[in-house]
C-alpha cells in the first residue's frame, strides 16, 4: 500500500510539474510575440480559448494550459523556439477535424492557426496561396469569383492543413490526383525557427516529406496549390431506407466497375442509426449535368430524401451531412481496397448492421462505412514521389469506417471494434483475390495506433532520415500524431 501511495504521489507531482512548465511557457510566449498574436487562458470569458481547443470530435479535445493564435510566421518561429528550449508539449490545430485523440490537442500549449486565413489567387501562374488555418469551405468560397478551384476536401468542415499534409482524396482526384500532387510550395517554420519556402527545387527531400508526412517537419503556415477551371457542378445527397439496400448495392457495384468518366464520383455511406441500417449517397459530376446513364440507376431507386441539382461546388460540398455528429466522441479507421465488388459491398453492409447492433449498449450513436470508389489510375497523375502514397503502383481506394458514441467509458471497446471490423473486411478482400495484405492505409483515416509501416511502407526509412536532419532535437516529437 505504501508503494502504491508513493506511485500515485509521483504521478501527481509529475502532473503539477508539467502544468507549471506549460503555464510558464505560456507566459514566455505572451511576452515574446508581437501584437499580431494573442495568448488565451481557460478563464477567457469571450470564448476564444474554447474555440481554439475544440475539435469536431469531442474525444479529440483536451484542456490545454493556454491557447495561442499566432498571426505571423515570425511569431510561429518565436513560439516553436520557446517550446523547444523548455521542452513543453504542444499541439498545432488547423481545422480540428482529426478523430485521433492527441493528434492536434494537448494539455500543454495549444497553437491554433486560425489567423492564417489568407486565400491569394495568382492568375498568371494558375496557383493559389492558402493559409493553414482555413477549412475547405472558406477556400472554395474565396475562389468561386475567379472561376477556379483546387483539389481539396469533399465535405463541409474539413481543415486544409491536416487534410493536405496527409495526402488528400478529393472530388477532383480522378482528374488530377491527390491534393499533395498539386502542391507547388509550402511555407514552413522549421523546428529551429527558420522560415523557409519549400519547393521541389529548393529542397526536394523536404518537399517529398511534407507531401503526406503530416506534422513531422515543422509548422506549415501556407500552402501553394495549382488551380483548375471550375464552373457549376451537378450532384448532392440521396438517402434510402433499408428495403432499397439490395438495389443500391447493385448500383454501387455497377458504378464502381463500369464508370470511367473522371469527372464522376460517388460516396455511398452505409449507416446504422436509430436501430436500423440505411444509406446516404453522395453523387458528384464536375459539370452542370452528367452524361446520360452514369447516375440513372441511383436516381431510379425510390429514395427517402433528395438534394440533387446543378449548383456551385461549395453548395455541393455543404450538401453532405458531415457535421451531423459534431461534438460526439468519434473515431475513424480504414481499409485499402483495389475494387468494390458485390461481395465486398455485401460484407460492408453486414459490418454496418453487426457493429451497429453490437455497440448500441456501448452508447454508439452512429455507425458509418463510407465507400470511396476511384479510378485505378489516380496515382499516375503525378509521378513525382511523395511520402504518401508510398508507391505510385496500384491505385488503392479507401474505405472509411466511422463510429460516433457518447460515453468516454466506451472508448476502448470502440477502438477494438474498429480494429476488428477493419481486419475482417481486409480478410474478405484477400479471400476474394484482392492483393491488399500490404496495401498502405490512408493517413487521414488510419486509427491512432496504426503501425507507420502500414501507412508509409518503403518510404519510412527515407522519411526518418529527413526528420533526423530537419529536426535533430525531435522538437516535433513534443506534439502528437504519427511520428517518424
């Protein structure tokens, strides 16, 4: 018993020491940064602190000693050098859409990039410079008057920074590749405080690492992306009840195997809500109307609701019900596939129903399996290597598993269930002949304890070497995330 009391006392003292260290760092930052930046504390009555630390999934939010909103790259440099010198844990939050706890939150110093909100379009170079504190909705709205767009997020509320640094699957991926394939420059504050523009010519190794390598190399304050002409698009959301599932299954399989138009895309989501399965189905065509036949099967099936029209790109993105579960505890996981066969689709439906039923007593409020069929050539639009995907070979397509729940006491069972479900679906795919046993798992969907080898494959040694050169003191190790 005496040993136990000693252990508890040691933990309590360590917690007090850590809190004191973080508060001291907050004070130093407040005194050192310019008037363009502000430090907020939990006692903030105007809500800035709360807004800074809040995430889309409540399970990703932690109470930090303070939050700081840097307003310039120079202030980011000051902040990161102070954190490095004091070895204070910190987090960097862009849009706050990660479902992995601790990836962009901390009990130390929370850095909110919200003031990096510029969108500067350069017509002569067909590029746009985008601040790392934005969500994609902001970017699409700003670019709409210019008649151009970027390869960005597909649903409302997703942050630019985490999405881009993780790879980026988009409605425009069939035409132009992943978001990382369209980046021309990063403005980066390195762990030593230096502010650099990283391009393929200025630093090819670091440019490679930043394209999918997350927050391992410093703090990105701005991305420069290629732009593409954008007019009105067609699409939106259909929902179906349980009795229509067989017809939808068949339509999804036909689309995935037969539609080769790179302007067309779908995200069928098999959901379990209020005790039964159902389907929410997003459709997209990069033009004011799709050619006959592409989406006819889906439209012909009797549906519960319909929000499909010719509209702006932003309107289509905001038609997705992605914010319905905002504030719930949440977690993602993923399986990489080569195809959505009828067998695979049926297995996904079975998982939705099985885990929706099984996890009801654990407080699960929403179970969703989102299928994302892309064309097999999506990795060939840019042959320049990137951290993710680790190979430009097979064009793997992601399956996104998403669970939302209420009680924190269910965190462990949700985590285990996601792992088991992903493994079962992997086994189904392998048993039907899909060569996916070693397929890389998409960075932005992978559960927090996914081995790095399963994400970065053969790229991992190179990424670790770049990390050791750029960050020899492992400053970025003080922040959460997948670490090299």
